[in-house]
């Protein structure tokens, strides 16, 4: 009973983190002078510094465990640093719609693949159903949002944006798996997230010397930059780390599909962006995807010779 309660608590914390992340696009739109790369580097970098400061006690206790997981730690930290650069550049080159779909839709797939190949975890029927419904929901949700055409971008640039969207999805899956892996080895959730984000901050913050010229050019820009670092990054990833204590990385990345729903609602209500009926259908499918995570469905594995799903008896 306690495990079930903790599992649901983990789900709730990840959903709250996704809600915070869903505000980033709308908030960033109030500071168009700031480069997307600067926002990503500042938010992830400063958020990482705050995570480290908030977790100094845990880091001092867990440093031996972190050193024992050095490869996973560095792999996860590099992924944290690469994620915002790939994600924001993908949206700039291929458009917000395609960049969002590729990044968010590929992350759960990559997370499940990593868990299967490295951690040897079986894929559950619940996850498969949720993934299929969630992907369809994200596609419809994005189609329902009226987008500006990318008249100045060449076909090669748009293909490069798609490739970077896949990189963003992969790096997101890697650092989610890395955090979960370290937690399973006994590392405190705060230490795991703070360590990776602190490592990423060392790599990201120096780039602001070239991209961050407008971060504090006005009170409005400063508010946007500080909000992005404190709320979506610091508080969001603090909750995400706690959630990963109870939830597998593949499930966690599925739950973050709440993010595009929040982002879309804010864009329509606050920014007055156009939205078509097909998008509401997509939103409903994503909600079904999230609700499926609370249902008990049997896991299965594939017959190695025939590829036939075989239920696993408990």
C-alpha cells in the first residue's frame, strides 16, 4: 500500500514539474530580444547552480556514490547541457510545431529503449498503449495550433531541425535514465539532479558571454530570465528528481506529455494564438495517455522466435 502511495506521489510531482515546464514558451515570448539559446543556457545553468546550493548537504554525503557512478554522472550531465541547445535550435530551424513534436514524442521512446537495452527492463502493455495514444495526441495537438510559416529556412535547415529534435529527445531520455540509475544505486534524488545540473552549468554558463547580451537589458527581460531559472528549472527539476525515486524513466517521460497541453492552453488564453478543433482532440488523447498510467495492466514480453506477445504471470 505504501509503495502504491509513493508511486502516485511520484506521478503527481512529475506532473507538477511538467506544468511548470509548460509555462516556459509563454513567459519567454514576453522577452523576444533574448536569444532562445541564451534563455536555455541561463535557465539550465542558473537552475543548476540553485539545485547545487539547495543540495549541498546531500552532495557532501553522496559524493562517494556519485564518484562510483562517474560514467553515468558525466553522461547525464553532458546530456543536460546538450538538451536546451538541441531543443531550442530545433524549434528555430524546423519550427515550433515540428521541433516540439519530434523532441517530446521521441523522448519516451528513447527512454524505453535505453531501459530495455541497458537496464534489461520489460516494456509493459500499459506503457505501449499510453505511448501510442500520447504520440497521436501530441501530433494532433500540434496540428491544431496555427503556426507561422518558416519562409526563410531552407529544406536542409528544416531537416537539420528535425535531427536536432531527435537529439533533444535522446538527451532528455539519457539524463532521466541517468538520474534514475543513480537513485537506484542509493544516491539521494536531490544529489543526482543537482550533480548533473551543476556539471551542465559549468558547461553552459560561459556561453552567455556570446549569447546573453539582452538577458538583463530591461527589468522585463531580467524577470523572464530569473523566472525561467527558478521556477521551471530549479523547482521543476527538484520535483522531477523526487518523482524519479518512485517512477521509471520511461514512465516519467510519458507523464511529461502534460507539458504541451499547458503550453498550448497558455498560448491560446494569454497570447491569443489560433487553435483548431483537431488540437482539442489531441489534448484529450494526451489526457487519456496520462490517465492510463494509474491503471493496472499486465506486462508482456515478445517471443524471440515468432515475435508474439506473451503475458507475464505474477
